C-alpha cells in the first residue's frame, strides 16, 4: 500500500494538463483586454486544438488560472508553477511532456504518435538544438505558438498545402541560412515542379512536399545512398528497375546521385522525350561523351522512340480520318492503345539502362502501330471501293431511269389518240 501511495504521489508531482475541459481561465480573460502581442493568446482560445481538447495557458506556462483576472501576482504565482515564456532550447522537452507520454495521449486519440521528440533528436534541427543553437527550428516554428491547428485543417501551418511555405520561412531566408552555408532556392524551385503543380493546381494532397522527402520531426537531407529509396516510395517501378540494374551488373550508382542527376531534386519537371538521346536537352550527355557505349545506346534508344512516336501518330491520323468518314474502326482504335501503352512502358524501362529490354518494348509498340496503319489504309481502300460501287450503282440507276423515260415517250407517240 505504501508503494502504491508513493507511486501516486510521484505521478501527482509531475504536472499534467487536464484531459477534460478546464474551468474558465483568468489568463484568457486578462489577456483579451491587452493590446499587441500580449493579446495574441486570447485571440486563439476558440480555435486552438489544445483549448478545444480542454487544455489551457497554465498547462504550458504554469501559474494560477483560477484566480481573479485583475490579480496579476496571483496569476503569475511561481508556487503554482509559473514559468513564463519557455526558453527556445527547452521547447521540445516542454511539448514532449505530453506528446511523448503514451498513456496521456491515448486519452485523446489511441493512434496518436508519441515518438516525435525521439525522432526530432535524430534530425539536423534536433541535433543543433541539443548543441545549444537557438536558431534551430523547434516545435513552435512549424506548428505555431498559439492557434495551433490539426494537420488536416487547411489553416494549419503544417497542412500539405502550406507546409512548403512554412519551411521556406527559414530556408528561403538568406540572412538566416548564411551562417549554415545552405542555399535558399529550394522553395522557389519546388514551386515550378510537377509535384507543386499536382498539389496546388490539382488539389492532390498525396503529392509530395518537403516532409515527404526530408521527413517531418526527423528532418534530414536525404543521403546520396537513399535518394532512390526516397523517390521510390512513390515511383516504385522506376526505383525497382534502378536497383535491379545495380544488382545484376554489380554497379554502384551512388556516384550518379541516382534520380536527382536527371530529374533534379526540388525543381522536378515532367519528363520529356528530349531527355533521352544525345540532343541539346538530353540528360544522358551530362555524364556520357561521344564514343562511349552508353552514348551510342542513348542515341539508338532515342531514335527508336522517335520512330515509334511517328508511327503511332500516323496510325492515329489514319484511323481518326477513317472514323470521320463513317468507317467502322473502333476495334482497331482500341487495339492501338496497346501500342500506346508501350510508349509508357519504354519510358519506364529507361531506368533499367537495358538497351535490349527497351528496344523490345519499342519494337512491340511499332508492331502495334504498324497494325493500326494497315487497318487505317484498309479502311480507306474499302471506302474507295464503296464509293466506286455506289458511283456505278448510281450510273446504272440513272441509265435505267433514262431508258424508262425514253420508252414512255415512245409509247406516247405510238398510242392512237382518242
């Protein structure tokens, strides 16, 4: 019984926020009457996720929230745990007092993560914080101080549509990044990317933003050896082909920085056919020079790809014109989709760096396109035959009509008049 009593007393000594709505707080009442930054906490009392869950000012700052609103000394009573504004270096531990407590967090959501502090300590931010760097990002820099909202709230500073902007507050600031020797163009480059277009223009919340590649609480620059794994979390087939090539040929492509060397990292643009080959927009020539077997292979693959593209265009044109002319070519048009699929397959197979495998896909596509061209030409031959047959039929019909007219006139002349 003494042990149980001692354990309870020890737990009570550790101040924990209430999991049920707190009584009216004199903190909010008082600060609502103030001006400037001192009024900021009161303005967010209604829409802050902590207030909505029953937590209040004293759960972070200590003090006496139940005293008279006009008694500042009583509200800021150090005997009641008043600490005031927490030091920046201590904020992660302050937040973790609740967010790293599995038992406490289960009172709000049984699925809530409680490893944020441990993960933060593995990040560049966390390591600099532990080393005493007060400029390193802490919880409030990303989530805010007051008015903190759930991640799925579009107003939240860490909602997918606002996260890059939040990161850019530090990482796009030249003065802040100068002492770390870091570039500040990441956000500007990302805004031009296909990922940003999917997120902002199309509203695709699954499109990657900063934390999808760098992590959130455990944010680090992706290491050279992990870039393919990072990209592969979405682009699985391309990553698999890349890694298979390394294993089969016993290559170490880490020196190529993998995906980034062709696609960039933040300014990832939609891939184009010009990226393959040896032309001025090719990414192959950034590493391979004329005379290299890889240079020759890139040129051959680009030529084959262009031939497939031209053949498909010819097939589509013939079949579309035949359809507009009234010919039934729906089955042939549908079959042409398989050839079009080979274009997509070939683009993916570029990541295998296997010329024979790539050419096999292209050849299959060209064979399908050839079938479409033949079908289109056959439809036009049939159309000409139909038109010729219709023309002959019309001539015969007109001849018969003309003969009947002549015959009728002859009968009129030979018949006796009444």
